[in-house]
C-alpha cells in the first residue's frame, strides 16, 4: 500500500535525524551553528519567519498562518511584531504570559494549535533543531552544565548567553553517573510532540476541589521513597507536570482565568524569573512560552479583582477579534465545510458570500460620522471602492472603535444552520435564500441573543437579502449576455464606430445605402447612461475610450469586448435592458414555447458551465430572478 510506504519513508527520514554525542560534540556543533542555542521565544519567532513574510502597503502578512486563519492580519501582525519578535530578542516582553482574548470561535484555539503543530514540525528542520541532556524528563538545555563562574568566558568564546541553572535531577546525575565531568554528559537531539509530552504541554482546568498543583509542577513518587530514602531525593520525584514537559517549547493554558489562584501564582515566578518551585528542591529553571486564552467577559472580571494585579502586570493581552472582511469570512466557511461531512453538497455561487454579509454586519459598529452606513463600511473593510471614501477614511474608521469585532455572530452558528438545513431536508443543493431562511429561523433558539439584538439581526438579514437580489439579477444578466455574446460584440462595435466619428468630428457611412450619417447620439447615450456617465462627462469618456484603443494598437493588441471594464459593464446593462422583457417572459411563463425553452436552456448551460451552478441551482436562480423582475 502506498500509504504504508509513505509512513515507512517518514520513519526512515526521522531516523536519519537522530543524533547523540557528548557535551564536547554538542559544543562543536554550536561553533558551526550557534542558532541551535536559541530560546523558546526565539524558536517560535524563527518558525513563523521561516515560512515567509509578505509586506504590502506597510502591512505584514505571515504565510505561517495563511491557510488556517482568515481576516486576522492586523491582530497577527501585532502579535508577531509586539510579542514574538521582541521576546525573541530577549526583551522584557518575554517575561510575560501571552493572553489571547477574544469572542468564541474567533480563532484563538486555532492559533495556539498552529503554533504547537508548527513547533513539532520545526524541530525536524535544521533551523529548529533542539538538543537536550539525554534521559532528562524536562529535556534540559545541555548548556546548563556550564558552571556559573565560567559562563562569561563561554559567552565571549561562543557568543551565546546562558540562562538557567542545572535541575536537581541532572545535578545528582552529573555527580553520580559522570563523576562531575560535564564533558562526558550525553546529549541527544529531541523532537517536540504534544502526544509524547515533549516540549509542548497543555493544561486545562477541571474541578478546583480535585485538581492538584502536581498537574503543573510534577509530584513525589511515593513508591520510590523506600528505595531512595527521602522525599528530597530528585530521583523520587516525577518531573511530569505540564510546566516540566513544556520546557524548551510552549505551554498552552486553556481557560486560564477559570483556574484556582494557587495555579496562577506559580506562573509569576516562571514568567518573571524563568523558574518555578516543585517539591523540596531549589527553584527549577524552565524556558518556555506560556500561551493562555480567555473571553472578554472573564477577562474583565479578572482585572476588576484587585488581588489579581500582580498577575495581570505579568501578562501581554492580545485581542483576537472576529474577522471583519466578507471575502475572508467566505474562506472560513469553505474551510469548515471541507472539514465536515457536507462537503459533497452543491453550494450555489454567492451563498456563502450572502451569509458572510449578514455575519459581518452583526460584528460592525455604527459610525458616529455622517453618511457612513454599515453596508458601506462593510464593503470598505473588504477592500472594495466605495464612492466618496478614500483609504484615509478607512483608516479613520478602523480607529473609531477599539473593540470592534469583539461581538456578533460567530462562524460556527452559520455552519450549524447550513448543516441542519441540509440534514433536515436531505438537500443535495443549497442556495443563498435557503441559508438566509435558516439563519433567520435559528435566531429564536440562539441563547445569547437578546430581543433587541434579534430585531437588529433581522434587519441585517433583510439587507443581505437585498444585496443578494442585486447579485442574482446581475448573474442572470451576465448569463443572458454571454448567451448573446455576438449581440454584445456587435453593439460594442457599433458604439465604437459612432464614438470615433464623434471625436474626429466626421460622419459615418451607412453600410446599406452608402449615405453619410451623423454619429448616433441617441445610441451612444443609451449605453453611457447605463453606468452613470453624465452629459457633461460624455466627451471625456469617449476620448478616453479612443486613447485606450490607440494604446492597444501601438502594442499590436486588439481592443475587444473585454478590454475596457466600464464599457463592458455598460454594454451588458444595455443589452440586458433590451432583453429584460425576454427574461421576464422566459423565466415566469409556466408553459414556455419552443423558442423560449431554447433560450432558457442556453442560459442554464451558461450558468452551469461558466458560473459554477448546477442544473438545480441554475433553474432556481432563473425562477427567482423572474419573480423579482415581475414585481
């Protein structure tokens, strides 16, 4: 089997990466590759950087997050540049717990999972390789073996600063197994794994009455006390708490603010001093990134309690709001659908977009500035041009509310509504109207929505429906025009002949009679008015068309129907206006004649072949647009 051969190939590759030697051998490696001694924070930053960073208009995007997190570019840039980057440079920010704060289903858990999976993969690369004292349950840094009084000399020779002290267990092993000779201590390459609890730990709070601090810091193995004679013998201690196992890597603290206080105080020493207390030993050094996440309500409650001030001062709070871009929200839904068992269901074009419109509207806040509706704001946030607004206006809008995107409808609600509709009705195809209807029906059973919010959300569904009506009409318009492509080309050629005569102040020759004629002003205006070209602007528009034609001719290219976007739109609208009655009759007649049926089939074929519909959704679209045109 091919899959088994691949598994064997991966295993063989991993075996090639295995390495073991003495401290002397490891130091030789460090001379060649000093980056191997990087800190946990540095390892995370380098992992993100290695995947690639793109900068457009001063905004950075990180490919590391690209396929999983959508619409969080600003939050991720802030996270990387204000936390990971300075922490990698050993600045004071690394002595802080990273607290991700945001609404449910906003991407916090996904972000942490990405970091954990990324670290696992990164340790199999040369840049992310990690070496530890062999047999150490905490995967301790071999450089801790260098005595304190020689570390300054070591830094001068290797250019590497050593932080942290040798753990009680390895101190005993050094004396008893290696007779104090640090150069003989065995070092091995390790690979992070959450499943094997190496370099990655996860702590989740449970019942405060039953949960023990040992879950974090390890515990005494009472069965060995008789053998070793004392609770303070490190061999009688199990270094298996999450803080022990996450050493050198990352520890996820789930729902941190729900924890009992005694658990949180242990983090104070870890973050500030890089060590923690366990058993009857001196402080144990640990180099790890602590990532926690919570929602806004719990965070506000936490900071309002004066007893938490010390811990709060040792946190870096990074807001992770909901995405506010329609196009990115669509990608979230596509990803969730592909991961589900409804991936086989046909989803008509614009369905997820219309659902995204409703969702984004629930997350936006009404601007205090005049003439900025939520609809305009939604399109501006999505990077679309809105007449009367510039990029400066957009930046100003984004600064207006610091908590925008921290509330509203979450993506899971939308996917749950789509799923329940498909399953209940056993549908094989779903369109925008099905989804809007399902979203509306689900508001009654949504526990966290107030009556006032429900009224507002119903208005948003109506807005999304109106936007869909326009999309549907345009889609059918394009399909009809595509089916009459020759008509569109003929109309454009006719228009261009008249424009050329108008601009050159010449006359046209009638192809049938040979008579000279003045340019057909009525025809030109009937096309230009479709895209709002005023009487005063018509001359400039026509001259601009001629300049474009000349530019194409100089480059040896042919100016055709697709060469000028606004002209193409005007031609389509003009042709569709002329065909409107045909569309109305064709889509609304219960018993269409042979000619009407032929036209209908042509348009359905265009919708299926060119625009991504199937026959069911295409026919539904035509019937719906027919009903809109008949109103």
